[in-house]
């Protein structure tokens, strides 16, 4: 990819290319249909040219994409030249989360702290389903889709090109009973299995760890191209925030290092998980 694109421009380029490829058209064919040059379409898809919101309108009308996707891509186009943070809203498995999945798939390093729930990349289908049944007002079809997406995401940790993944999980996530104790027993067995993957390092932050440098769950993604800056991802009930730039990455890296120091070693973490597992299954 040409230049030094931010996460927004990088993601925008990928999404535009996916839309075109889904339509089975070449850049030249899209350009001809919109009275543009094929090279303009190519520049949009490689991140080497600025994309205006009006360009997004034209492309999305041509491809027949959803209003939600169009508005999200327009927000990316407006802010692609900045290095700050951005925020979007959605429900179910919204476009903004699909964007995150694309970034996650491309990451070469993955650092996550979870303070309330088992990390999504380690969840069982039953655990994920229970989470989506509570408070989200999702249809059965949407829940099924969300579960399938989460299970597919987990394959990223199992391939030969898996990212270097480091998880820190607070003890309360292990003891917080989602569903029932049988479900939690199955879930903790999955956590132990995932923790043994060659690409994964797993630590538990115990209740008696004292003070530690975090105010909520977060994920840090690093990319193989040194010109693609790392980013921090935090999500909520209806939105997601992406933090870029040297200051944000430095402070979250410092916080994650502090959490690693306060957490149990991987070996002692596995022992604690086994201890909690026995409590759930006895």
C-alpha cells in the first residue's frame, strides 16, 4: 500500500476494494460507469489518493450498499487525513465492528485486557450466545449471526500466520457466572485450551493484585508494515473508539506493561483457572 496511511484510510481502502470485488468489476469498469478514470478508483483502493464523501456517495449508490455502510465510509473519508479518534454507532453486528474485524485479521500483534468477560477470541458458542441474549434486544437471527462471526474470528489464533497474541484477564471474568456453572465449566476449559496455543500468552490478574493501571477493557493492534501505526480499540454498547497516534499508543502500552507485571505468570494463571474450574464443576 502506497504512502503511510492511518487506520482509517487503510480500512477505507480495504472496504472499497471489497465492494468492487463483490461486484466482480475492474477499476476501469467502475471508473467508466461513474465517468471517472480507472486510476482514480485504483488510488482510492490503495490509499494513495484522498477519497471525498461525495465519492463515497457515488460508489455506494453504484454498488448498492446499505445506508449504514455508506455513512460509515463517509465518516472515514472525512477523517482519513487526521490522526485522532473516531466514533460510530450500530447494533447487532454493525458495520463499525466489521471494520474492527478487518483490522484484527491484519494484525501481527494483539494485546488485550478484559476486566469483566472472557475475551471474545476465547469464548464458546454458548457463552457468546448468553451474552447477546442479555440487554441487546437482538433477534434470534442476529444472535446467530453474531455467534458465528465470533467463532470465525477465533480461527485467526490457530493458523501458521497467527498474530503474537497476549491476553490479560481479570479474575472476576473467570468467576462471573454467565448462563450457569456447567456453561462456565465448559468456557474455562476452552480458555485453558486456547492458552496453550503457540501464538497465545495468557495471564490472569487476581483479586489481590493491588492497584493496577487500567480503567476498562481495551485491545491494542500492531501491524506488520512499520508505516502502519499501532492502534488502540475500545468498544461499548453502541459504539467503538479507535485511538491512534504516539501519545495514545505509548500510554496504553505502558498500562498493558503494568498489567503484565501485576498479573500472575502464565503457569500460575493456568493453576488459578483450574481452581475456579473445579468450583464451577463440583
